[in-house]
C-alpha cells in the first residue's frame, strides 16, 4: 500500500452491506428498543382483542417509521460527508478549528497569568 500523506490517516472504503450489517447488529443488541416496546406498546393494545396481531402490526409500523427515518439520516450523512471531504471545505474546517484552539489557548494563558 502507498504511504499516507503527512498528517492524514489512510482512507478505508466501506460497502453498503458492511454499513447495513454494522447498523443492524448495533440495533439488535440495543436493549432500549425492547424496553421502549414493552413500556409503550401495551397502552395501545385493546382489551379483549387479539393481542399478538395488534402487537405485530404496531411493531411493523414502528419498524417502518424507524427505517424511513434512519434511511433519511443515512442519505443526509452521505451528502454531508461528500461535502465535508471537498478540499476547500476541509481546509476551512482545519483553519477554523485551529483558530478556536488558538483562542482557547490564549484564554488559558491569560487566565493563568492573571491569577
């Protein structure tokens, strides 16, 4: 492999399948999803009705809404990542963060000399 440019880590390429798998794995191991379902869904299941069918329909609706939301977040993140990786934008971000760090350093210096 070629050596990375000074100060920059080598770029890794990820496939959509790898990203989907990582996200699915993370979601399936997240206990908050199950706890939310156990805490909120029983309120919407009618007395005397078919509990399993109603719970499955509510779960499918929740899954569809979650999928659409996370798909929108993924599209927005991909567009933001493409924009942030442009050399001009990256340069401005580095300059801005350097300026902020310098200002914080000057603040620390000023506060330590006045005490």
